[in-house]
């Protein structure tokens, strides 16, 4: 299901672009999906800045090519790798300056403190490569295969102090194939991620999943089913 098709089926209304800040650590393929959708006018968003905790993350190049401001918070002026407290101090200041409507963790690989999350100037969501609440943390694909799971996928959830434990908003699911390895399953799930993230952000931008003023996400009071909203996107 494409973002364009969703735009025709979800609330047809003019909305002010959702100002988004993205935290990254690696390749940034999900960031690229958002950049492409923004530039094509398929999503009513404005990516106002990228924060990376790694100076070698290819996501930085993607952002620079799209003329998006980048803050690289990997090392201190002395060359020492930033500890999490130092990172959070600088990241908090940068987010306060940008004033986003939404903060997206897309392949961001550091655990954030409760103080940082609570003081963030906007709600924060994370893309996790598993069907939460199952398989929190790392190595999700291998663990799902070893457990003999029939289904796997990815989830977008609200970020809380407890790792991968916030309200799950949306999920995309696929069937695990007999010949799947951790690598092949990761590749297949990534296809889902590239569809789930813009779909979820579209729902947020259109108010189907509303952002409230208390830095949390609440379920819509409409006729929509209970969260999480699920997409079967087998490939």
C-alpha cells in the first residue's frame, strides 16, 4: 500500500507540515524513505534536522544531500567518544532549538534516559524490528527464527524510559519462510519498515493518531480499531 493511496483514503484535509527531527546511528534507509516522500509531496512533513551519534553514519550523507541540517554528536572536542549524558545534553539543546512536532528514532542505537525523554520538546517514536511486545532489544530476527515463530515484522511505538515498552501504534507483519535466515528475514522486514514508517507518520500528520500536549501519544477517539493498527504486508 503506497503513501499516495493512503493519502486518498485517509482524512482529506490541508494540514500544516509536521516538523520532524530524526535520530540516527547508521545507514539511514528509513530516513531516505522519509526524505523521498517529503520531496515528492507524498507526506505533509518537513524534516528540520538530523542528529547522529556516529560520525560515520551514512544517514549524515543522505541528510546533507537533501540540504537538511545535521548535528553529529559522536565525540567531544578532545576527541573522546561522547558518553550518553553528554550526548543527551547536546541533543536536548539541539532539539530545543529546532522545536520539532515529532521526534523519530530510525535506526538509533543508544538507550535514552527517562530525563531526556521526559524533557523532549515533542513526542518521540521508535521503529523496532519485531512484533512488540515480543523480542525487545537486539538480534530480533535470529531470536524469532530460533523460537519457531510463524510471523514476524516491525513495530512503531512511543518511546519511554523502559526499553521498547511504550504504546505500540502500528505494526507490519509477514510470514516467516522455512528457508529464512536472520539476514534474509532482516532484508524482508526492512521492506516492511519502509512502508510502515511513512504510513504511521501520515496517520500522525492527518490526526488519525493524534499528538497530545503532554508529550505522549493517545489513541484516536474515532471509529478506528484499538492500537496497534496492523498492516499485513507479506513479501
